[in-house]
C-alpha cells in the first residue's frame, strides 16, 4: 500500500526501534529509584532532556516528557493559567487549532474564561492587526498553532511573539506538525511553551514533550505529584523517551534534505494535477505551507468517498485530522477559511514522508483521475 498520511502518524524508524529495545533491556529501572539501576535511567533521562532542549534552543529545565502532543497542549495551557491567575481571564486563539486545544478552550469558557477566536483568511492565516485589536488588559494567554495539520499553513509566530512579549502575555504554540520539519527557536519566537509529539517524527506512540520557559511561572494540575518535577503522574517511560529523542535527532539532522525532497514531490504533484486538468482546489496553494502537507478538494466529491476509493486502490490518504475521524462534521479549518459546509466535506489531505517517492505521487494522481472519471460517468 502507498502510505500518504504521515501527518497523522509515522512508522517507527530503525534507529528509534533499536534504541527502544536497547534501553528497555539495559535501562529498565525506575528513574525515580535511588539504587544504581534507577540512577542510570535518571542519567539517560536527563541526557534526553538536554538533547531535546538543544533542538529548540531551549533550556534543559524547561523540557517535560509527556504521553504526546495532546497531553502537552493540555498541560501547557492548564499549568500556565493556574500559575498566572493574576494576569487575567481572557484567552486568544484560533478556530483552526488541534482538537485537543479547541475542546480545552471550550472547557475553560465553561468555568469563566473569556475567549476570543480570531478570524483567519482564505488561506487560514491570522491577522496581526486583529491580534493587536483583540488584546485586552485582562488577556493572559494566546495559543496559536505553528502550522495547521490539514493544510500545512504556517502562522507568523515570530511576529506574534514580538507583539505578546511587549504586552507580557503568555504565548503557547502547538508545534506538533512543524518540529523536525522547519527550524524552531523558542527564543526567537518568544514562546512561553510549546508541544511536540514523537509519533509524528518516526518515534514511538505514547510519547511527547512539553517545553515551558523556566522563567515563566506554572502550577501543577496534580497534587502531590513528583514525576517530571510535578508536571504529571506516572512512572517515566525512559525507553520511549530515549527512542523519541533518537528519532528527533535523526529528523533534525536531515531536516533540510527531507524538506527539499518534499518540495520536489509537491511540485511534481501540482504539475500532474494541471497536466490532467483535474477539478481540484488546492488549499493555501500560493501561501507559505509545510511542503509535505497538501490539503485539497475534488469538486463535487465528498472527501470520505475519495478516501475510500483511494483505499480500494491501495493508497492511504486522509479526510483531515486523524483525531476527528469517524465524525461526520465538516472540517473546522475549511469552514473557518470561508468554505461552505458542502465544500468543507469535500476536503482530503495527502502528506508525504521521508520514504515517499515520485512514483507514489504519480500513482495517486492517476487514482484521483480515475475516481473523477468514474464518478462523472
């Protein structure tokens, strides 16, 4: 099968699997135990913490290992708000955030937080002018994803960070889709916190990282918790974290090479679409996007139908965020960018990986052509 759903999840790399197996056998001790076996695990854990921090130009003390991107988002926002109650009760975000943030914000509204969802343009980009206008005296936190998981559109975080730093407002970003794909510098972006997921970068599932600037106050959601310096409960998954770190090091070292490859694949895909005159609308086609994510709509065809027809042809694609699969609701991202409900339901997503080939791209275009022709009779 041709797999073109890497934005949803990736297979574990050989390096990551090797590290996981080795650490599971050689560093199996509880990193909180005081005996030598536990101390060895703790030392490896701290090495991983240092390595992860270096890849985002952060400080080792700011890295907290979690179960993944969703938990990192939850812990970042909840912990920052709890530790900074005096800042106010107004949050600014976007309607195109990952479901973990979107639904958390809804819960916060229910307990008294005021929330502003900023508009996005037809490409999904926020307006810096609107951001400035929406900031209030009681604005305490802004959460804006680095790149959208459905269209790949990249938000201007550096400009946002500059605005928020001047106002002393906390700034969180979901960087799950961008880590390992484009450079991330927490100092340059002026981020208070960010989230990362292992399984998006060829590491194991069930592992992630949260970064909170050590200069920023936060308060734990859990009473009496000692793991990860009070951030979360549960025995620390040292083998998973080591495998995650190995995957991160590999993708970080090869980031430029992989990006160039994905840019070529994207260009080839666009060229083939135009060559066959397919009735396709590519989202944010001319905007600054992650090259490996392509969101598109086949005019008059439901995304679910196209996805199933591709699957019948042994091609795995997506109808959007994997966290929303099974839902019949149209894509929030598409609706936010001005699409009708019918247009939003046409949405599909292709996402390339490090092993995607030009032949894969040609086959998916041929499959889309077949589907359009069969549907139109």
